[in-house]
DNA sequence: GCTATCTTGAAACGGTCGTTCCAAGTACCA
DNA sequence: TGGTACTTGGAACGACCGTTTCAAGATAGC
C-alpha cells in the first residue's frame, strides 16, 4: 500500500559519483548533493543514509562503472603486453580529455584524502588495489608466456610496479599533466620491461 | 614601541604542517590549529592571514623541510643509480615507519585533494614536480655517463617515470602499504633500467 | 473511497565553519 | 615614566555543516 519513489536512485547516485569524484567528499556538502540531484534531504537520507554511507555507495558505483570494466578488459585480453599498453592508453585518455579531464581517479583521490580514516573505506581501497594488481598480473603472465618480457621480469612484482605507475598517472593528471607526456612516460616503462629479442 | 610576539611563528608553522599533512586541509579546522599550536585566533590571523594562506605557508614549509633536502641530496650525489636507490629507500622509510607513517606526502595529498583548485596551489604543485623530476634527471644523467643504464634508456623520460613511481609510493603508503612490498617494487623498477652488462 | 504505508517538501535542529572585532595587556622608545 | 604601537584573549559574527522532524502528498490493496 505504500507510495513508490518519485526518482531513480541509480541516476541520482551517478550524479553523486561525479560530485565526490571531482570535488572530494570533504568539499562536497549535502546541499551540493541536494542541488545537483534535484531531490530533497528526506529522500536522500531515506534512500542512502548519511553522508558517509552515500560516499561509500558512490565509491562502489565508481568501481563498478569504471574500474571493473577496465580491469576485466585487461585480464581477459590474451595479447600480453599490448593489452597493458592499451589499458594505460585508455586510462590516460579518460584522465586528460573529455568530461572527466583533470578529475583524477576517484579511488586514488580517496587514498590521499582524509576519508581513508574510515575502516570501510580502507577495506575498499585495499580490495580495489588488489583487483588492479591481479588484472595487471594476469596480462603480464600471458606476456611472459609469449616471451614478451625481458629475462628476470617477474609478473607479480611488475604488476605492483605498474599499479604504482597508474596511481602516479591518476595523481598527475588531476594536477593537469598533459596526455602526451604521460603517454611517453608509460611507453618508456613498458619498453623497459620488454624482451629485446622480441622487438 | 610595539609589543613583540609571545610565541615562535616557525614552531607554530611546524605544528600546522603536521596537521594539514596528516588530516588534509579540508578536514582541519581553525579550531584544530588553535588547539594544536596553543595560540589564539587573533595571533593566528595577524601572523599568517586566513586559512588558505596558512595552508600555502605550510605547503612551502613542508617543501623546504622535507622535499628540498631530499632532492638536493639526490641531485648532488655523484654515484648515479645508487643515489636513486637511496632516495627511494629513504622515501619508503619515512612513509612507512616512525612518526609520519601512513601520512603519505603532503604534496601528493594536495594533488589529489580539492585544494588544488586554488591557482597558487596549482603553481606550487607544478614547481614541486619539476624539482623532483630535475633531481631524478640529474642522477640519471650521471648513471648514464657511468654506463649504468640499459641501452635506449633516456634520463629525461626515465626521470618522469620515477617521479610517477614516487607518487605511487606516496599514495600507497598512506593507505598502509608495507615497506617491504614497496621496496621490492621499486627495486624491480630500478633493475629494469639497469644495463645488464654492468651487473 | 478509505486506510495504511511510504515518499516528499520544508523548516528547523545544534554544532562547527572561517573570520572579525574590541577591550585589555605588554614591551619598547622618548 | 608616560605614550604608543603592537599583541593577546575571548566573545561574537553570519553562514553553512550533517542530520532530524513532521505535516502534507501520493500510491496500492481492500
């Protein structure tokens, strides 16, 4: 017998993701959320709970919508190093041009912010890092099997290295690093992993 | 004929650096500053100006006290790659243990936060990045001259690469990455730059 | 169409934000 | 020692924070 929602929670959450992504959680007030989504405080709190829960929901949505597809594409690609190169190309493209240019990565931003004080946020960040690392590792294992890696290049530790590199790209892109420079840097990194005989 | 300050502005600024470094500017209120430094609002505003100016002063102080010495040590070291390795070792040490463990880097944190909206902050971040890059480049040029680098490894682009890596270390350390894992990752990166014949 | 149950709008909550103001205090110079 | 330029303590400012509350509105089953 109840009334039903007069709005689409998913669309609202997408709007919230953009807010937190661009401005960070500390600089985004509930009033900003109310204004951007068009719905009022009652509906907000009834649907998502308080600000911290809303932020966590936004983080998870960001992961589902942005990280996970990229990770899956990387892990499922059978080409080895070219898959890694394509992953970074797409990353730099999103970070430096289009609607989300200079927004950085919402997850990387969360790592630097004080929002990582929350235990649930920290757990999320830990899981997210592992997923990135695992996807990179899967691609690197394939690269190794195809003889694309220089001798002594272990997929595991190299995946960690490339993950750190991705974080660096995310950070620098938010400050306005240009795509060309980032591409050159990532290209040099991948080349340094390459087996010379395979070139 | 005036009265003189009843406190040490330098010591107060050091305390403020710690606050902004650990909690970020958005999560740190003026009340926190007042409590931590022990001085009152009047003295604060008379000495440093408003919050944004205080934050900028803290950023510059952090750079002078932490970044610059490390950069100078790196750029002045004549050993080449060992200097780079030592730079990263010291970085990881500070980031993962002691008083500042899990605080990350105040400058890297600023890159991710919304505080980079301010034009002066952005200019500061740009300069800081160039100083890091230049110091790394100087060490890499020496490494190249001594035949420590693999063929085709350009000091310039490699400096960019290692700078991104340092940002990654800063970010991950704030979330609680352990020193051993970071050291292994950085070690692998440096090994991938090494000329095989020099080993 | 009545009622039960949820949603919605809007006002209001206490608290904290960054900042300002002013009276009282204090050290230097004449 | 008096005057003066500055510092200091502390109250107060309006604005905004995240959150709660509640009456009015809306829907589905009876």
